């Protein structure tokens, strides 16, 4: 029996077991590669290869330089947006929501950079090349979900770019952003040449929009795909265990060994997923909460005199955020549900087919598996279906309450 690989940085889902007598390998095909390339465009290079190569040293230096230059520029855009949000004419709720959302989107970038080893490790554990696969089990509905998620990210990104361009084309909007990005209350007294200042304002604002919606969107898609595959691996073992319970051709010793082996390896997989995704999920939920508060406050403030571009943007952004928020919460919550289902199946199987000694060993492993195998937001909150319902009610209730202070 082989399991989960013996490579240093891998818990590969490649198993030769007594259940099926076949090797099963799950992988993301080309979808994970698409996400990693899109991350690289906005300055976050998550590479699967960790082997050192002297011939690639210069390339790594360039990648590091490009990554940190992008980070510095994003931090500058963050400071400019916070400067704009602190204006005296900006409502309290709008400035607070915009500040938290902007900060969260930038922090997500640095969380991925500093947590790169954990992210790479879990991606390597869920990715296999075509040459390593004897038979491939695709994740259910993977293609449909990926196309929907990536399409939603691109659509939101393009819509945000159109909104940014519409604001910059107006005289008042351009002057407002010019004051923010040049940190000046009086644009007329600027010593910077106008021919240099105008392209600088345009470039800075479009860079801000790209990172504000690009990094969280790709992070959301990355988290969903990983949670989807982890859930499938747990559910697949549960299905095999049900089939095994109805098959009397395996001895108690082999059954006990298989169950304990799978429980220990799947626990390692879930713990690695928690280490890789937990900080990202915390700031991703902060970003989505603040964005929803921001859009709710914009919608309820009718005296802002919103034009058609902003109305379309608000309606589409709200529906997109709400949909992605629900999808992310459901996919993460399914890990908990699949863990509980497998635990119940192990208890049921051990009670019917194992002796007292073997059953004690299996139940001990099942309790260890069930302990601390939850996906959280940086250890602050557990993401399950109750969290989804509670957070939706919080957005609606506090959105209305905080509007009174605006």
C-alpha cells in the first residue's frame, strides 16, 4: 500500500490501496496553472518548483525585484486611498469600509508572499503531472466552477476598470484623485509638471483598481479550488469505506491498517490546508465584509446622486460579492461536513467488522482525526454554515445601524 507520496514537500493524493487495487491521482489539470500565471502578472509568483538552480538565479532576482516593486507601488496606492478616505466630506461609513477593504486587499498580497512556502506545499500536494498519473479522477464540477469563478473575477475587474475610467474622465473626479495621489489639498499650487502628473494619476489609480480586485479575486478562486479537492479526497475515502463495509473479502488487520493510514494522512492534508489558507481566508473575509458594507451604504444614501455607471457597478458588484462570499463559505464548510461524515462512517464500520482491540485503535485515530481539523480564519473564527448565516445577518443589521452615523 502506497499513500500520499514520500517526497519531501508532498502529501500527494496518489494511492495504491486494497480497496480498489488501482492507483488514483487527483490533480487540477491546467486550472491551477492559470491561477498561478495570473498571480504572477500582478507581482505574486507562486512557483511549484523549489529546487535550486544556479542558471535561474538571475531570473529569481528579477522576479523578487519585480514583486517588491509592485508591493511598494500598491502600498503607495493604499496610502493615497486612505488619504482620500480621510477627507472631511466623506461619510464615516464609506471611509471606514473603503479603508478596511483597501488595507485587506494589500495585506492579502503580503500574506501570500510571506506564507509562500505553505501555499506551495499544499498546491504541490494537490497537483500531479500527466506522466505521474496512471488513472485520473477529476474533481466533480471542477471545470464549471473554475469557469464561473474566473469569469466572475474578470467581469468584476473589467467593470471596476470601466468605473475608474468614468471617474477619471470627469473633471471633478480627476481633480479628486489628483489631490489624493499627489497628497496635496491645492492642485493649482503643485510644482510637478502637469504633463507628468496626469499620466501618473491615471497609472496609479488603474494599478490600485487592478490589485484591489485582482488579488482578492484570485485568492478566493485559489481557496475554493483547494477546498474543493480536499473535500473530494475525504468524500472519496468515505465512499470506499462504505463499499468496504459491504465486502467481506478483507481481513480485520488489513481493514484496520487501511483506516488508520488514511486517517493520519488525511489529517496531515487538512492541517497543511489550514496552515496555507487560514491567514488568506481571514483577510479575504475582511475584504468581502467591508466591501459589502461599502456597497450597502452607497445604495442607501440616495442623496449622493449616483449616475448610471455607478448604479450598474453597485448592483453588479453587490451580487458578485454576495455570490462569491456564499460559494467560498459553502466550499470551506463542506470540509467540516465531509470530516464529520467520514468520522461517523469509521465508527460505524469499526463497530460492525472489527474486534475490540482493533476497534479501540481505530476509534483513537478517529478522535485524533476529528480534533483540530477545522478550517478557520487565522484561528479567529471557524468557517461553517452557521458562520455564513451569522455573517449575512450581521451585514444586513449593522449595515443599517452604521448608516445612521454616516
